[in-house]
């Protein structure tokens, strides 16, 4: 995977593997569904804790682009009414067979099959960055299906301080919009200010932002620490996960891979 800098739009462009349904079905097929689901909800789970701050139990939530449905599972276990949609037909079929108690549906986040003002909350985990032609259709649908006063929780890779510094110093090749590069487009690391501005134009109000996974951003962008940090990042031991969290906390403001935006749909 090659990272390019698009200086016109102040974003990174990742190219190498096309991010389509076939890619994700192969990607998610590496593990069995059961291994991906937590045995219990951890008290520190940021998705559940973030949701609880803004939405009472029983709220109706959509996860757009739910993949294998772990977040749908966790939210449902935490007493929310949750629907997950994804466009990877094979994955949706497997999840429905493995977890029939979950409401997982085949769907397109750009054209949702729900009425206006249907949901109290909408979670989007790393989805909007995978559309080369932009996320306008996605965020328009987010706004349409949310209740006035409803909450949008959206995460995406972003231009951290570290990435901005590298871009300024010319450490990335310049993005070339060739046919081959577009064909192999995977994702963007987006300018969080532009995303926020675009959502606020739709009449969302930014409530909170949170930097995520400083360790991933650091290992992906600084070559000499990649190998040791990769081992920590991949570890499933208590010590490894605790160390990974500590590194992220220390470096989040500088090297976070992703950012979470919490926004409210204004009445």
C-alpha cells in the first residue's frame, strides 16, 4: 500500500488494493465470525461509553457499513435497538447465519432504505474514507435518517499533526490521478476540518472530537519504530494491550491514526 499526498485537498491517498465488496469479504474471511465477537463488554469500551453519554438505553441506532457486526452486537448487548447495514453480500449472509439475533441487512450507505428522521443515533466506523468520489451522498443520508436532536458518531483516518508535518517536509510522493492509481484506490486520510465543515453545512453541530489509536499512527508513519510497535499493537495479552493503550494516550494528539467526531443534528 502506497501513501500519496494530495496537496489540493490536504489529504493522504492510499492506493494498492481496491476497497470493494470483494476485498472486504476476503479480508473478513480470515477469521471466523465467533472469534471476532467479544465474550463480554469491557467497562472501558469507548463505543459503548461514548454512546451512553448521549443516548439513553432503548434508542434506535444504525451502524452504516457494519462489516461483521461486532459493534452492532455490543450495542445490542448494552440495551440499544440496533440495525446494521453493509454492502458485502457474502459477509451479511454469514453474519445473519452466525448471529441470527442481530438485525444485519444488505444495504448501501449512500441510499438508505429508511424513512426520514428514523434513528436516534448513527455510528460510522471508518467508512466515509473509502469512497473515491467523495462522501457527500453518505453524509446527506446520515442527516436525512437521523431525528432532529439525534447524534452522529463518525470515525475516519485523518491528517494528524505527524502526517501534516511529513507532508510539509515532502515525505510522501505527490498524488497522481492516473487510471491505475484510481483503480487501486483504498482510502483517504481526510482533513478533519473539511469533514466537520461539510457536516456543519448540513446543520450538524460538532459536540466533541477524540483522537484514536496514536500507536497505529506512529508505527505506520515512523519507520524505525514500526517493528517494535507492531508487536505491541498485535499483542492480545493483558500487558500488550495495556502498553498499546498507554502509547496511544501519550501520542494521540500527535500521531492518532483516526479521529472520532460526535455531532448533533440541530432541530
